[in-house]
């Protein structure tokens, strides 16, 4: 990485990444927006294609996909007017999280990108924790790589490699890191008072919602809401159990309210003879 970062031109560095088997793609000169139609999805390690891109735009910055595509994970420690992520990152390091980075890159804003190897065949989606000023770039994300340059406060500043570890780098546990940086504000399974003694187990449903990863969160919330509605729970009791759980999973209040409302509309279509039980496939697909 240090040798690539020391290349005198962005075009030379981009080709060198490609020759190392690392897929890259061009971004606007002095910025972060992709120049390719499909963004980081167009990244390639074909030196011929990369050379053509940078012949067309010699000052293009270098975009580098993160996650399984490159085997690289990045923790982005932000520094901006709203705060700094260094304190939160150091707390995580003191707990044994995010310690075995491969190299560190100083960003033009004064923050740091900490690079880690990924675990083969393990998908880790990108996430953000704005309150800690720390972001994670994994599958579905990308970073601007050295020696790219960004304009900050009227000055052009580069992404610089500032440290390379002498010890073996180890994969990052991005799930534990996020849980440490963003602990739940309240217990997702705290039961409301006066819960009617019905057949479903709201605390178990809430636990499923809280622990469902990105990609299935809305579906889990909808299913759990339907089960509670079919069980005769009120919408207030349903929200009391499932809203904290869905917030913990990462859904916004607007998404949660909308999904619960949809579930109650679906459940209300069931006839008197339907009885208790799981939501039928024929009902669910009407949503």
C-alpha cells in the first residue's frame, strides 16, 4: 500500500492496484462520486480497462470497493465540525475491538481509515454510527484510496498512508464493534403492563425482530406484528413490544409504524373462522 500510495500520478496508482489484483474504479477529480454508470459495481482489476479510464480522466480519484469483492474492510473515523470519532475508536480498541488493522490512512479531513482483512465467504454489510462519528465500509460500500486527493477548505489534500503494521493483521468483528459503539437505548423485550394472556409469546417475537440482520428486518417485523394482531393483541401492545426491538435492529420509527400498520390491515382481513396461527402466504403476498 505504501508503494502504491507513493506513485506520482493517480493513473499510475490505479494501474498498480489493478496489477495487484485489486479492483478499482474512477471517481470525480477532487471528489468521491463515481464516474462509472454503476458506481463501485463497475470496479475491475483489468489493467487495460483501468488504463483506459484514467487516460480519459487522468485526475480521477481512485474508488476501491470494500467487503468480499476485495477482501478489505475499513473503519472510517470521521473528523468534522460536529465531532470526532477518535475517542469512540480508542474506547473500542481498549476493549480489544478493532485492534489488528493492516494499515492506517489519514483522510483529507483529518480522520483515519483503518484497513482490515475480511473473513472469506462472510458478508458484512456497511453501516454508520453517527453518534460515535464512526462508519464501517464492508459489502455494499467503497472508500477513496491513496493517493487520491480531495479539496478541503479550499486546499487540496491527499489520502496518505501513515502506518503499516508489523504484526499479522486479523479480520475485524464488525458486528461486535457496532454493538459496542451503539448499544441499545432500551431493552427490546421489556413487556408493557396488562398484557392479555394470549397464545403467542411477544417477548420471543421481539427477540427475533431485534436480532434479525439487515435485509430481513422489515419482513421479521411484519411477521411478528401479524402474529400479535392475530393473537388479539392491541396495536398499542404490539408497538410496545416490537418498536424497541425494531429500533435496536436499525429500523427508523417511520418504517416501524408503517410495517405495523400494514400487518394490522392484513390481519383484519382474516375471517372469523381463521383462528389463531401463522399468517397465511396468500395473505402476506397481498401487501
